[in-house]
C-alpha cells in the first residue's frame, strides 16, 4: 500500500516540475526509496527476486513467478478497493 502511495506521489511530483533534469531526479528519488524500503510492490519484489535468481542457487524462477502473481493480485485488489472507496466518497461528498 505504501509503495502505491509512493508511485502516486511520483505522478503528482512529475506534474509539478518543469525540467527534464528535475523529472529524472524525482523519478530516481522515488525509485531509490522503493528499492531500499520494505515496500511490497510487484516491480520491486520481482527485481529483488530476479537478482536472487541470478546470484544464488536458492531462489529459482518458480519463486519469482509465484511472487509476481501474488504481488500483482494483491496490488490489483488493493488498488481497485482503494480507488472504489475514494471515488465513492468523492461522489457522495459532491452530491451533498
């Protein structure tokens, strides 16, 4: 959930800056935080496991596949739930 919030923050921050250099710096900063923090995002988890596959015999491609499926499912369900709740709350507040 926090990883999704960081990615959403990234989209807002990219709209707030005007130069290419600033956009690269913002994207690098958010990517750095995603990679080093304890966030469960499908891209971050897949990269960590892919490095494990390449550098260790303990982690295999099956582990990578299971993790990607589980993380993607969790992100989809959580994202859809969050979007549905926020849009419902926004619609109800606009109706009065």
